[in-house]
C-alpha cells in the first residue's frame, strides 16, 4: 500500500507458471546465464508449451470433436517449440519458406503443416506440395498458380480461406463470388487439387463470432461435398485469448490514466487486453459449446457432419512459456522516481512499437536488499529518447543497481522477437532454453 504514491503506478503482477517462480528462486540460475551470455536474454520453457497444446487437444476430445492444433509459428522464432509440437501432437502453421524448413527440420512432418499467408511464392507452394502440407488458398490467382504447380508436381492439399463477413475490408480471404469460382476450379482440377475445407482467421478474441463463422463453414463443407469435393475440415485460425494479469489489476489500467503514472507524462491511447476470460483452452471450450443453430452447439454440428476442427493458435500456446531478462546498467533519479537503463533495446518488447506498452510488471532480481520502494521506468541502451521498455513508473521494492536483472514476465507470445533489431549494432538477445532436472533446471542456447 505504501507503494501507491503520486509518482508510482499501481502494480500489475503477471500470472506466471510455477516454473518461472522456481527459475527465479534459484539463487544462481539467472546470474549464471547472464554472466555466460553477457547481454539480454530470453528464457524459454518448452514444457509449458507442451502443456498448452495438450490442454487444447484435451478440450477437443472432451467435446468428442476430431481436430488438429497447428502452432502459429510467427508468434515466436525459437526452434525449441518445434520438437514440443511433435511430442504433444501439434502441427505447425507457417507463412514463409524459412518457417516451413524450420518446422520440417525440427521433425514435423509435411502432412502436419498448414501454410497460410497472402499470395505465397511459387517456391513456397512447390515445397508445400512436395511435403504434402495443407495450403490455405487466399486468392483466385494463387489457386491458378498452385493448380499449375500441382499438375506438374503432384496433388496439392488445399483449404479455401474465407474473408470474414464481419470484416469486409480485410485484405485476406475470398469473398462470396470468389469462393464460388474457386469451388468450380477445384471441381475442374480435381486430379491436381484435394479441397479439404475452408478456413478463416479473425482479429479480436471473441468466441461467439468464431463459432458462428465456423458453423457457416461447416454448411459450406456440406454443400461442397455434393460437388464431389472432400471438404472435411474447418480451420478457425488463431486469436485464442491469453490472460496475462488478474481482472482487478487490469481494470485499474482501463480508462483515462493519470499522467503522473508515466515518465514524461506519457499518455497511451490503448493497451492490449491483458486480462481476458475465457482464455486458451477455456476459450476453445466456449467456442465448441456455442449454440449455432436450433439448439445445436458447434461441437454437435461438427460431429454430426463428420467435420474436423483445425486451429492455428500462436500466442495461446506460448502463454507463460517464457520471460525476458535485461541487465540494469545504471539508475538516475528524477524527483520521486527513477529511470533505470538496461542493456538491450525496447525493440525486444514488441508492444512498445505499437504506440503502447507491455503492461505486466517487470520483476527485480535478485529480490534481496533493503526495502525502499520506488517507482522506476525503464529505458533501453540506445540514443533514442523514445527507446523506453517501460514509460510506466513501476513499483519496485528498492532502487535497482547496476548488475541487477529486470525480468519481463510472460513475453514468449510476440513480445520477444517480432520486432527485434540490431540497432546500434547491439547483438540480439540470446535465447536460453530451460529443461527440468531432478534438482532444478539445466539451460542451453536455442539454436
Ligand atoms: C497470426 C496468425 C495466427 C496466430 O494468431 P494468434 O493470435 O497468435 O493465435 C494464426 N493463423 C493465421 C492465418 C495468422 O495470420
């Protein structure tokens, strides 16, 4: 309570998994890694990723629905998730040749890959056909290119991506008349194309619109089957919610916020929705349980029509599966608060580059030392005024000292490497993978 003064913002502690607390409770682990790598680093815990996959898969089986979870790979570049996909029975959603190659090299079979993205290169389409991957067709001319390639190379497995009816300005997907033509072309090119179903990817995190559109696509599948097409699956894309913080703490940060909570009186127009309910597997359960027509839930509708449910979660599979560590280089006082400068850049916390800020509180490590609470904002090691990891005056238990670590929790989904850069010729943060051992953790670099 004594932390809440004019020059400190209210705390927003992250919901973290047990492993993260244990890793920070280890008296040596983070210090040893920091010493070894010498710069900022991202800590990755693949076991948590595997648990997140299994939670979704168990939700599917509990509802009696057959389906596949594909990891939306763009949410984190590290390699360590891929073997975990293999172990936990997930496929991978890729959108570039390097992503496809990394998935295959990690042991994911081509048949367990879905290739998404707009106007995919011929070389990516060709590689996808060669490996029997499912290809989400986004445009009619792409379908024509793909058909040409498939005639020469072997049949292509495809799904038709639908432009969301509630987002008619989306640049992705096929509209009604394009879908009509695409189906016709699938029938004509039946030898070269295997049309397995329809897909979409919605923005936002609501269950209801996903259930409604999925139900519509089941109807489309049923109609496509009458044309002799396979049309056996519906892919609802990604956008599974993640809850980073408790509702109470999140509510403090909605609405107009006092300028004194932020360095330089900075105002943010919006924050990412850091609290959500339902999230992850609970959101999938809610989607499956949504009534879609005449008392029928989406789960009923899928099972009664023999339709499989595919999904491409990125962020949700990385929920609580990693954190980012920056070394404090110095501290400077500014009246009642202080500015810590860390080795590393705000480019390693992606939210900062959307005219917003990653809200969950960074933690000071080690936690030892006198109790002398202070509000601290966090700057990066560049010459840019706006290179701030946190404009917010974060309530810390004591002033950080040079050599301390600041741990940004729950950063695995998109924060770590979406916008990383080597500005100032600073090397990118290292990636450190933790594995459990009998006595604690072992660590290795992600390659
Ligand atoms: C980005 C993306 C995803 C993953 O989205 P999340 O919000 O991380 O779950 C899945 N499918 C497609 C087509 C995407 O573009």
